[in-house]
C-alpha cells in the first residue's frame, strides 16, 4: 500500500508499533490514542521506531468511548484499523473483566457511530477480534465455518466485541473482523518467553499437548494490506498461520532457534501459583487454541511465514542476544 490514509485506533502497543513500521514509510498514518503529549512529540513512546517510520504519522487524542473531534480524521480515510482494548494479561477480577470488555465494545461502538456521522467515511474498517473465541480444542481444528463457540469469559468478550462491530450499519464502509491468533514478533508476547529461557524454564507448560495457534506480525500486516485490495471480501476471517503446533513443539522450536540447551517444564500447579504472583491467568498458556485460517486460504492469501521455525528464526535475527540469554 502506498499513498493511503490509514487510521489506527489503539496503536500504542506492540502490534500497533509494528503496523506503524510496516505502513508508515509510504502512507499517511493517524494514531488515535489516549496518551498524546501536549508538546505533540510522541516519538519517545516508540523507541523502536525510526524517524523514517514516523515521518508521516500524527497522533490524535481520543478516549476510546465517545465521539468527538477525532471523527474528522476518519473522513476520506482509506482504512481504519481498531486495535483498542485493555490487555488480557492480568488477573480476571471483576473490575479487570469489566474493563477488558468495555474497552473493546465501547471503542468499537464509538468508531461505528463516528462513521455514521461523517461525509466520505473510510473505505474499509478492520476490527481486531481474537481467535480465543473458539472453544478449548484438542480433537479438531476450528475455522470460520464450523468452529464451536462456548460461553467462558474470554469467549463472551469476543462475542460481544464482534456483535458491537457488526451492529452498526455502514453501507459505504466495508467491514472485516480479524480473529487474531497469538501474534509473534521481536517484542510483545515473545518477551516473557525470552525471560523463561534466561532462567532455564523454557520447557513445556502444563501437559504441552494444548494447541498453539500463532501468526507472524509481518503476515498480520500483509493480511490487512491484502484484504484492503480484495474489495469483494468482507466478514470474519481467522488471522493465524495454517500450521498451528502443540505447546511442547513451540517451546522445543524456540529453544532450537535460540541455541538453548535445556528448559525445565512447568506443571499446571506451578503455572497457577506463578500466575497469581505475576498477576495473570493460566488460561493464556493452558487453553488449547487450534485455529485454521480457512477463509484466507480459500480466497488466495499466501503466508510468508507458514511454519513456526522460519517465523521464530526471523524474529531471533531481529532480537538482541541479551534479551534471551544471560551471556
């Protein structure tokens, strides 16, 4: 994509930063964020980005709930990407659960309302969703056609998130919900894995048999770019590699590409104890996410990183050695 106007809501996290890096050099980017420095200099928030990455990027304040002046940024936009939502890497207290849900549904409703209020709305609205909408699956893969959706907390969040997205009628704006698998890159979720390697804890988690659906961050960006070009496509798409692996295979491969000799496993009781200490939930590593991107494959998308080892090898090449080794 070149010379497009792209708006990213909630673009201050790992995925947002990588999207700025991917799209920023050749497009006009507007980042809707709660944290805008009064000086207008948001450069320090993105220490991993160069001036070239950010030279066509502007930062606009929004609260993620209400429609205000930021809606004008959507006018004549080619693409709006909504990534807004509180991190699920926390304890599921009632307060946190409410914030996880409301931060996703309210931001989605606000964007939908803004689109209905402006002339010349965006051509395409891509809203993040999550592949965790499918049940814990160890028997068969889940896709967009036959995947089974149950009723635990994470699933309910995803269901209400997508309901908020599809509820608003946007006849001029095409809509796509991306059910994103665990997104791998030189940052984000890889950082805690690197810490495990450093302390010799890079073995399987739990039984290690739970499925691990993943996608390389570059493929996530390429998928968005490709979907923009496929004007006939809309609806819900799984954003995941066609080759998910078991947890033990993921950890084995990570040790291989980092030349890590061994890794102690973590039993389920150890994970439960540790999750309380660090303020997270064991579901993030114990739920079996077995997701296949059937609709992307059928429509003709070609993944750059089909297999885990090549994806992790690319990530390690971008990662300073000190992040995953003591020496």
